[in-house]
C-alpha cells in the first residue's frame, strides 16, 4: 500500500479517486441535511438544540472533506473531518441515551423504524469508518501532488455546502433568534392544533390515539 | 445566539477554504469545534434517567 517505488501515474490516479470519494461523501452528508430540512419544513418538526449540534457536526465533517478537495489530500484535513464526525457521534449517542429509557418522552417521528438521531449515529459511524479507510489508502508522497483547479463536480459540492449552511443559519435565526436555543416542544404544533380544532368544531369531534 | 454563532463560524471557515487560507480555515474550524463541545457539555445538565 505504501510502496516507496510507486509511479507518479499511479499516485495521480489514487489522488483523483481519493478526491472523488471525498466529494461524494460531501454530497451524501448534504443529502442527509436536506432530508432533515424536509422533516423540518414539511412535517413541521422543530429541531432541538442537540439536533442543531448534529447538523453542525455534519457541516464540520463536510468542511474537512472540502479542505481535502480544495488544498489537496492531506492527513490533517482528514483528522479535522474525523474530529467533527466523532463529535457528532457523541452528540447522537447522548440523544439516544436520553430517549432510550422507559417512561422518558419520545422525540420526533421515526423514519424507517428509527428516530432521526439514531440514523445520525449510524451515518457518523459510517463516516468515521470511511475516513479511516481513506487514511489506510493514502501514501506519504500523495501530499506532494499539487492541486489543480476545481471541476464542476467539486464546485457543486462547494455550492451545496454553502446553501445548507445558509439554510441552517436562517432556520436557527427563526427558531432561536439572538437568544439561547431552548428545547423544542413535543408533539409539534401541527398535531396539537389538529386536536384543538377537532374539539372546537360544532360536531364536537374527538380524535382518538396519539 | 449559541447555535447561530457556531454556524457563522463554519461560514467563515467555508469562506477561508474558498480563498485558500488553509491555516485560518483550520483555526476557525477547530475553535468552532471547541465551542460546540462546550455547548454539548452545557446541554449535558439534563440527567439520563437510568433505572437499575
């Protein structure tokens, strides 16, 4: 794997594959963030502070990948992404522990049987594994290869990260303003208003079950 | 302002990456991570109800 007599062609090929994988990982991470925006906007699930911290960790991991893409593949940028993904793992573990005990209130609607923070835990674990595999596959001479200009695939990743970042800034501003972020109420307002409107109707309807 | 500040720090990191200021990008990113860690510790004041 770390052959000292490796040819420059092989090095360049390995470098381009590593950069492609880093860009692909950025797209996947932003896809997860877009899915969380879908839950927030269309299902009206207000994010909690720990959810925001997990989004922050997703974006930080993507920043590490973008550094590799922009400056060339280096182990310090992989370490940067690893730090953020381990941080995200800790946050999602904390949230799983909060809601796993019997009698403790549930938070959020499940997606394919798991809560969103449980999915976040799995994704962070996969990201950590991916980064470790990339580190195994790197080569000391790889860091000497100069970085060319960005292609359209890499520019797209940059723009997508910026859009997700701005979306999170707007979402946080409308949720918390310039104040400290408080815990979101559960169940969300959509479900409460449904119950209230049913009770207030002239037919005196009653919705059974939660 | 806590979460908003963290996202703004990441936005600054993104700008530094775009303009190839690698050391500044790393520095701001690490500062954001440390502040995020402190925020997580602050949110850990809710006890986990463990029953044995």
